């Protein structure tokens, strides 16, 4: 099983994620939680997965984070710890 990729993200993906944070008005208070979780390079499924935080959900596929959802939006995939 892969670990999330934190460095050398494809530029278009990084811009996409930053735009989603802005558009979906993801609270800046959630970013340190996401960062601390990612600091451990957690193992994630090779398919679709998601990780819930108090005010957002991070969704990915394999090693890459693909989107951020607001609380209440339904994620797709396997929930990770």
C-alpha cells in the first residue's frame, strides 16, 4: 500500500487543491490538522480513500490527495485513520 506523497506534487494538482480550499472556504484551522496527519506519511489504499477532519474531508487516490470536501459532503472510497 502506498504512502501519501507530500513533496514534488504535480503543479496542476497543487493549484487545483489550493483553488478548492479557496472555493469551498475550508477553514485555515483545518490545515495544521491535515499537515500533522500527513507528516507521518500515512499508508493509504491504492484506490480511492478519504480522511475525515472536524470541518473537512480529504480525499485521494493512491499516493495523491485529490480534493478537499466541506463537512457534510459525501466522500467516495475507503476511510483511513
